[in-house]
C-alpha cells in the first residue's frame, strides 16, 4: 500500500505538474477518484468523450480534461493535452510509495555486503558477490542468486526470485512471485527420440524504470542475453522466452507469451493473451491487439489484429466447418471464373 500524502491545493498541483487551471485554485484535493464516484475533495479525469455527459452530474472537486472538453465544463478543471497521463501524475503525488525501514531482517541470509540504506525482508536470501543499490527494498522471501546486480531504489515484492548473474536496473519494480533468469526451454532432439538439455549460459539484463508483474517469468539467454530495455512495462503472468529482446517503453498486458529469440521494437503495445512466435522481429511503434497470434515478422508501425470475435457456439461450429473448406471453395471459384471468361469470349 502507498502512503497517503498531505492534501494539495489545485494551485500547488498545477505549480508542480503544469497544465492550465480554470476555477478555484485554493480548493484542497485529498485523493483521486472516478468521474462517477468522486466527491468534493477529490480530483478525477475525462479522457474518453463518451463519458462527457457525466460532467453534469459529477460531484468531483476538479477534473483533468482536454482543451476540447474544457469548453462549458461545469466543474473546476485542469486542462491538459494528455488528461490520463496528467491524472496519473496527480495520483502519484497524492499516493507516494510507502517507505520501508532500512536494515536486514534477523531471519534473512545475506552472503554479500550491502549498503546500510537497503531493506531486506524476512526469509530473504542474498547470495555471494551480489550488488544492491542504495535505497532498494527486498520483500519477504526474495532470493538473489550469486552475482546478481540490483540498481538503486529497486523494489522487489514478496517471493521474487532472481537467478545468478542477472542484472536489474535502477528503480525497477518486480511484483510478487516473478522469476527472472530461469532456464529457457532449450533441448536438442536425439535420434532415438530423447532430449538433451542445452545449457542456458546467458543472463537477463533489465534496464531502468521497468515494472514486472506478479508471476511473470523472464528466461535467461541460451547463449546471448535476454534483454528488457528501459521503461518496459510487463503485466502479470507473462512469459518471455530466452534471448528475447524487448525495446524501450514497450508495454505488454497479462498472459502474453513471447517465444525465444523474438525481437520486439520500442514503444510497442501487446494486448492480453497475445502470442509472438520465436525468431520474429516486430518493428517500433507496433500495437498488437489482444489474443492475436503473430506468426511472421512485422516490419511497419501500425495496429495488427488476428483475433476472431466470439459468437454463439452453434454459429462458430458452422463457420469453422466452412473455414476448413476455404481452399476447396477457392479452387471452385477460380474454375467458375475461368468458365465465365470463356462464355464471355463466345458471346
């Protein structure tokens, strides 16, 4: 849980974050809330025009909105070109992260020297030759293998495991149960049908200001490193395979799977449940819709969708049965087109 900050006046908020204030700058704001449920001491936002009608009935003390939506707004407002991002900064201002007391819990096992400003929680284990940056926090039951590097002001929630040799940047947040640096799925098929394990000797390199959701797993590289660049945001229960490279400021929603050696560009978004096959390349500024299966490289920015909308099960069965015969239907159509062309020549 975040610590609650003191109230701020709207004048104070604008002086810190910018924006244009229209209305009472002395109004004190204690918290953020939705447009529908906000009260007189709370601030909300309007980013989607379809909710504009709620402005007339909202009890919010103030609202953050775009210049277009500010016209005739009945509430005190802060005008911003990006209302949602501005609202997020206000929410951070009013809800700063909680501060953990520095020190090492008596039940923790620490085999490396650490800065006195570091917090290491109960039951955690820090291996040999580990470097932990000043102000970092390890929650209960975290494991840092030998040779791990953790940047300044990083925060690991409970039961995070980081395998040996991995490098984690500054201000990284890793949520409970995440595993960084486990072996990738590397096996060679033998002639007798069995499998021989390929040793995974790479690392995971994570840049600064990355956030990794609960129970997400990022596999170490087989030979080269798995790389997650600065500012990447990964939701819960994501699987990142070995040797994947994710460009800066890319964001992925829950349950995405990225197979080994795929390269994802910068500033991409990947919707929940999407799958990106291995050894593919995705360009910068690509948006992949939820549940899309990416089977070939994407070379141009844009939005790509491969999911079929749901329908009644009986209709789905009929349509799926027809899809199985598309090649046959295409052949029949070509035959009909040829016959029609011959008839037109004769006429």
